[in-house]
């Protein structure tokens, strides 16, 4: 569900609306209200174990590549698992042009508003995510009670969009917009870690330098 990918989906048809996707040098604010608490969730059947190698998931015309192994710490590993599930459900929703179940269990607050905006724009422009979106250097940077923060680099150099009317894929993004540093704010929601807000920075912001090739 990377916000970089969401922005590229909107930008590729020619409408540059990065700020609408939450792309900025500022951290997005947490939405108001408290999260529902829940007991730790056991890994789903077949879920990778901590320290397992990264992998790829194919969703429609797009491939999601998770290039960072799960951390050895069980609590952090669960946060990363739920983050990956969020990415998959976001892409499935983008592809279907509607919210797919159980995305509302993994995306809430400001992030859900941005997902809905991305879906609306993609549907209007008759496009779906395509190419490959690669997340790397993904790690949990903070856990405080029911809240957690994830930082990751996003390689969107091969991420694009497919025009459903023509079947053609659009051009790749400019290199200075292809690599981003992202911060994801997670909250415990009904026993899962859900994304509630996020921020993205691109070059030449200093935080984005670590993500450049």
C-alpha cells in the first residue's frame, strides 16, 4: 500500500497530486480517538517465521517485493507481518477499485481516507497498479503500548500503472521520485496492527538519502 505507489498511480495519468497522497517532509498526525486493544495475534498458517527470507507477492498486475527478513523479536515480527498484509490488501483494493475485505481491519483513520482517495482516482482514470514495488530496510523503530512505528525504504523505480482501456502500462517514474523513505504509524485494532497514518519523503530530503541506489 505504499503511499509512494498510491501517488504514482495518481501521477502517471498526468495529475501530480503528491500532497493529496500524504507525500511531504512532515509526519502525518495521528487521527483522534483511542484504538481497541486486543490480545497478540498468532501468526497465520503458513506465515513466515522470524528471520525468514523476504519474498514476493503477486496482486493483479503488480508484484510486491518484501526484501527485509522478519526480525527475530516476536513482537516486532508480528508488526511487520501485519504491515505486509496491509500492503497486500491496499494493492488488492487499488486493483479492484473498491475496499476488499478485510482491509478495514488493517487500514484506519487518516490512512483509510487516503486509500479511498487513491481508489477513487484510479477508478476515474481506469488504471490499476502494475510493475514491481520493492520495500527494503524495513524495521520497527518504536513500540509504545498500543502504538508502533515502522520505517522503510520504497523502491518504486519499476512501479507503474496499467490502463484498463488500452491494456498498456504507463511510463516509469522519474528517478528522483522513484525512491522514498516512509514512516508508518500503526495502532492495535481488534487484535491486529493497523496503519493509521503515514508520511513519505523524497530526494533531496536528507531522510531519503539512505534509500537512494
